[in-house]
């Protein structure tokens, strides 16, 4: 029976298909994977040019189909472990926002019965400040906003280093909660602003913004055709606010804290509807803000 040798053509194809996963998995220093990584001189027609990198046992010098298959099986397992490790790192960030369950992999993924979909978003470092420096004795507040633009425009602006603006969280039209700035850091959501005599509002505020409707208000609150917000947004907002443990009297709006008369959002916000949904969720402190022990 003829020996099952590997042809140059097969080697080239396998190198193209499998090199990515092999190289990625090799980062974890698996002996089997690192010992079976190979190099191939594509200019040569000699099968002897199919070589291995590193010190390897003699039996691996002839790479048969079975051995390659076994190597790829282990590579796949290690690669999955690598991905799981990376997801765990992101989950840590998600837990800062009060999500104690599994991290959703995509927007729109429900993470627990009755909970909205959630995801984490990136933004430029210049658009927020690490940590908080609130006045002594001040408790956190929630400031509600509207994006005055679609969600994609928010992502674009927040990733512009010169924008110097941000929210902690945005609630999309479909109810997905998107986290931008960790709650223990300072988002640049309101300035100039004042709340109960305090002017450093950003230092103790948790800024939540509702994505605008498609016919978004371009007249700063004066447009009678503004359609308001979806039921999904009210539900998700109520779910999130309930997890902060912040009392109703410390939930305010951008319009109310603004001091130069230029902000009127969130436009046409229905506090009656919001409070109805809010009453359906237990008020539990699941989120820490780094504001005087809160």
C-alpha cells in the first residue's frame, strides 16, 4: 500500500487555510502547535522544502494528514480559549455598568429575561476623564439627554479626539443600551451647568442619552413634529435607572441643569410614562459611580 505523502499543492492550500489559526493559537505556547508550525519556500517544487519551525520530535518531520488534523483540533481548542479570555476582559468592563450576567456578543442580544440588550462602545480618550473629582458630600445624579442625531453619528463624534463630548450611556431606538464611558469616570455631558448650587455637574453626574427619532429635532425643542421616544427606549431607560439606586429627586434633564439657555433635551420626554416603567423594577444599587462612596 503506497505511503500517504503530502503533495506541494496540498501543502500550499493547507498553509493558506490554516496558518492564521495556527499562528494565533501558538501565542499560548502550546508545544504541539508551536512544534508543528511550518515554513514553505513557494519558489521550490521540492516537497523537502516543507519544513517545521522549532525543535520537533522526529515523527513530526513527515507531516501526515492525521497529524495535521490533530494539530488543528488542538489549535481550534486553544484559539477558543484565547477568545474566551478576551471576552472575559470585556465582561469585567460590562460588570462596571451593573451587568452581572453574560456579556452580549452583539447589539441586540438579550442577556437575561426581562433585560434589554446591551453592548460596550469605544471612544477617544480626549472625550472623557479617568476618575471623578466631585465636591465633598455631593451624591450622584442622573442627567437625561437626547443625541440630536442617529446612533452612528454619536459613535463617530465620540471617536473624534477633538470633540470633547460624551455620555456614559446611550439608549438606542430599539432599546439597546450602549455603554461608552465607565460610570466611575467623568463624561463630558453638561457644561455650563448647575445642580443644587453645584457647578461641577459632570463630576457627579451619570449621563444617559436617548437616541433621537429619525425626524430629529433641529430647532432645539421647538419642533412640534418631534415624535418622541420608543416604548423600548422607555423600558430600557427605566431598567438601567433602577439599577443605579439613585432616587427620583436626583434624576434631572440636560435642559434643567443647563445654565446658558441653549439646551432643551430630552425633547418631549414623558416623565409619566418613564415613572410607570420605573416602578416595575426593583430599585437596587448595582452600579458604582465613584462619587463620595456612592
